[in-house]
């Protein structure tokens, strides 16, 4: 037990003295793409702080429909329900891109919240940004086109990945966007037509982040700006268009049909 040099941005935002006291209670585990860490109603025995990768909270209806309501990476923690004193999962937790995560037992986590005002305040701030993200997702699904929602989702994934590939099925993208698989294909083609992405077989490459921001409109940004105001740097800088020639490595998102 015990880790050093955490690569989770929430933990890095803690005062060094409080982080030093907290780290011995963590262990580092590896999660894999496709893992479902818990389903609705499962006990929350651990609290996780990802150091890499990308995962989703997925809402599941009584009829079995699944829709993503939030995604997170090294900027966050799961589950925020534990911060609020809830001991059962309210969403399915699905890993999209694996990586190392830090975990702490639920009881030890509750003790840490009681003994560390800085941790308690930090995680309340983070929980607020998660609630904003869920609200933005609901608004996007109801008021924005599928192309705008896809642009937002790519931006959210781009924020959380460090040049990693994201392997997804079209069926999974339909969960992300709350739409049909065939509609996902048309949306990808539309974004490519704008020059925001380049789509090849099984790959989407971000070419112009600024264009993606324009396409997403106000569906993207408010929650991310609040994170940066309350916690620290989160969003990536815009990628200039290819004609500007930056040499910056593009983020690649793999989409398997």
C-alpha cells in the first residue's frame, strides 16, 4: 500500500502536507478497456483517482438503453457519490481507455474527508463541475444537433487524453451521443467536411480544435471553465489549422466499425 508521485490532477491540487498524509492509504491498480467497474446499485467499496485513460458514467434505463452522462480521466475521481455520502452506484462505470488508477477504500476515504478540510473542499468543487457536465450533456442531447454533440464529445476526450488512441465501436459512439449508429457515421463525415477532423478507417484525427470549439458552440466549455477557476488547468489549447503547420502531435481517436 502507498504510492508516490500521483499523476491525478485533483490530488496534485492538494496542499503537499495533506497529500503526503493521504498517499499511504492508496494503492495503484490497472484498469482495462471494456472493464465495467460497477453497475447500478453495486456497493461503492472503493474510490478511484485515475492517472490516465478515459472512462464514462453510463445511465441505464429499465428497458436496457444506455446513455453516457459524463466522462472523466486524470482530472477527476470516481465516484462523486462517495463525496456526498452515498454508498451505492447510481450509474454504470465503463472504461473506454485503460491505464493506472489510484484507489482507496471507502471507509478510509470517508475518514480522510473528515480529517482534511482541503480535500473535502476540493472534492466538493469537483462534484460541482461534474454536475455542470451532466447538465450540459442533458442540454446538448435535447437542444443541439448530432454534429454539435460529436464535436463536444471529441473535445472532452481530447482534454483528457495525452496523445493516446481511443478504440471504440460505432455502437459505443451511439451511446456517447444518444443516437443511432448510422447517424454517428454521418456526423463524422460532416465534421471531416469542415476540416475539424480527418477520418480514416478506424481513426479520427483532431486537425483543428478551434473549429471543433466553433462547431460545439455553447454545448462545450462552461463546466471546463469552472474546473479551471476552482481547481486548475484542464482544457487544451486550440490546435491551429493544418495550413499553419505546428508540428504538434495530433490526438488520434480510433473508431472501430
